């Protein structure tokens, strides 16, 4: 069986905002976090926290921009991150 969900405040097509999508399949949980459309390359996503506490999965990230004075491409990018962990059906 597969479960899926989405918590979105935006997506890459619409411009800005954070999008979170999750799905479980064959005993694994996948979580995708994206930060929408950015005007240049050079962004990174930092994982600040990822743990289970009282049947709640905590996943906190921060979008880090290009370093000042860094020569970056001027094309549009859509930074995202996907993680995989064991699926626990008791998590909220």
C-alpha cells in the first residue's frame, strides 16, 4: 500500500514558497522539500533537524542562498531535497 500527502505554500511553477510532499511505499517513508523558483544557482538546503518525538516526525530545513561575491548562473533553479527513512504508521 502507498500513502501520500502534500503541504504546500507554493511550488516551482508558481514562483516562491516552500512545498513539502511525503509518501510511503514498501516500508519506507519519503519526504520531499522544495523552495520554489530562485533567480540564480548556488542555493543549498540545510537539514536543521530530523527526528521522531512522541510519534511526531520533525523535519526542519533552511534554504541557504549563494555566498556573497559568488559568480552564479543567472538561470532559474528550483532547489529541493528528498530524504528516505523507515515508515512508522504510528507517526502523525
